C-alpha cells in the first residue's frame, strides 16, 4: 500500500523517471531506511550517502557502520563523510542545525557531480512538513512559510512527504526493516523537537487528525501562494524599478496600494526582512527622509518620494593615504593623481570628476575618507562654509548614495567632495604655478 502510494506521489510531482539515478540521504533512522527500501522495491536506481556529523560520539560512528553494513549486504553503492560540525558552526557563526544542513547538501552536490546522480532523495515525511508550518508560524513568516516543505526543490525530491510517521513505523514493522534511534530526537532543547513532543500531542487532544488537517491546509495555501505571487508580480511592475545596485520603490504608489503590507512582507523576505521588519518598512511611508530599517544583509531608506533598498556595505574600506608620489589608488575609490606645472590662463577642467588644486596650498599626505556628520567645506564659487550633509541635499544626492560619498582632505581641511565640488580655498588662482590633479575614474 505504502509502496504504491509512493510511486503515485513520485509520478504526480514528476520527481523522477526510470532513467534517473537517485542519491538517497540515509542517516540510519527509520524514515531514511524505509525510503531506501521503498525506492529499491519500486525499481529505482539508487546510491546511499551518509554524513557523520561527529555530534554524538560513538553513537554517530555506530550509525555510519550500520548504514555501511546494510549497503554492503544489499549491493548498494555507499558514500560517507565525517564532518567536524561544531568547528564549522563556530567558524561560520551558525547554529549546529544550519551548519549540518550546509555541510550535508554541499556533500550531496559533490557526489552528484562526481558520480552522475540526477536526483537527491530526502526522507522528510508529512509530520515533518506540519512541524515546519508551525515553526514558521511561531517565528513569524510570510505566506510562503505556511506552505510547508516542498515535494520538489531543484534536484532534491521528498518521496515520503505524503506519509505520516505512524504509516512509516507500520511499514518498517511489517517488512522487518532495521533502523537506528537517534537519541537527540528525544530532547526538547531543539525547537523542532519541542513542537514534536510538546505542542503536537496537545493539538491532537483537540483534533486527533490535526496533522492531516494542517498538511491539507498547507497544500491549499500552496495553491493560494501561486495566485498571490501572480498579483504581487503585477504590483511590483507598477511600484519597483532597479537602478544600478539598488531597488527603488515608489512611495506614493505604495501608500495607495490596498495590499501594500503583504506586498512588502513577501517582497522583502528574500532580503532577510522578517514580517515585523516589513511592517516597520511600511511605517517609513509616514517617516521623515533619512529614516531606515535594516535586516542582516540589506537596508531600506526613506528618500523623498521613494523607498530605497540596497545591500549593506559590510566590508567598506574606510580610508586611503595619498603621498606626493602616489599615482593611483583603487580602494575605496578608483582615483588617479598627478602633479603638473601650471601657466596663467591655462584652461582648468570643470568636471565634477576632476579636482584641479593649487599644489602649494596642500599639506601632504592627503587622505581619502568617507564624509562624516559635521564635516564642513567652502564649495567652489562660494565664500562661506557649508556642511557636507547640506551640500549633498542641495545637490539632490539620493539618500542611499550619500554613504558612498568620500572626501579628499589636507590636514583637517576638506579640499574636494569627491565627484561633486572642490573647496574654494584650494582653487587655482593667479599665483598658482603648480597643480595637483585628482581624477575619479569609472
């Protein structure tokens, strides 16, 4: 019965054909052992991959030996690897669960390339999908997070996703399938186990079929998600445009959009904004220019009539030293420099990308650095000081671009707001005999 349902499920979701070579992730637990048994009985070409995450000492080693022996006795190609998961998690600032997932799928991809596997089969079941829905609901998620685990994701397939844990246990018993118990599954220190052992039993007291109910609801939401994505794509065309490395959202149109909030929730998920953060972004519509909301990787600014989304500059080079002999730098900006003789009446380049300065007025070394709040200079053609921040506003520099503005300084004086205006005090004049020329490239 379970075998015929599995074959039907594979066909329904176009998971694999008879020509596919399937790599089965097998931990030694009941789910993966049953999946392996079912795929083999159904005539699929399979190989086994086992990951030893070195998290449970001898128990982890025993799991590996169990799976290795099973494959040897049944003539199944076997691949295994041992990871120092804790060290990988520390080095990459990840939780143990996330680290193990990255290591596992990375290894599976390597095996597929090396041994020509075309599908990767994972033994997630119906209860796993239900637990995922509840976890996403608890932590806060967009609509997509309530659709559960997907049967197919690229070359990753989950042929057991239709089966409950009880059905899998009955199949293992009826076919005398041996398996290993993972002791860590009993602890409730992990969120998924807490949901499994504490929350689901209580929900079953209200509805003994709650697992099926949640699973079916998730399937309905999957179809609803398709409709929502179609509508959101139309809204995006009307609201969003891309400019260089940033995304610009029309604030006025967004404010008049009836489903603006859900649009932001779904649109910003890919940029690591939680639904709560998306609500904060929506509130930017009524905030002053300069207000912002940040995720781990991106930031949204309020700028006049727009919201601007861009990636954070996490590794910004702060400054560079310029000596008289420096000919070029490439970081933090690409600039070239030269010292040249100057004759009265000689034409001076007026481009914002070129600064022609009186060499004798400069104190070396010069410095290229980001502008800072409180910075002041006397813009060329003016007599009084002006804050750089106010000058950039006057020049209508978009808020998202302001953090990319650098200045060239001589001692404590700003001599050039790079790419915009030189300081009037350092301009070429009647007494200039030598100039220092800086050119912004690219």
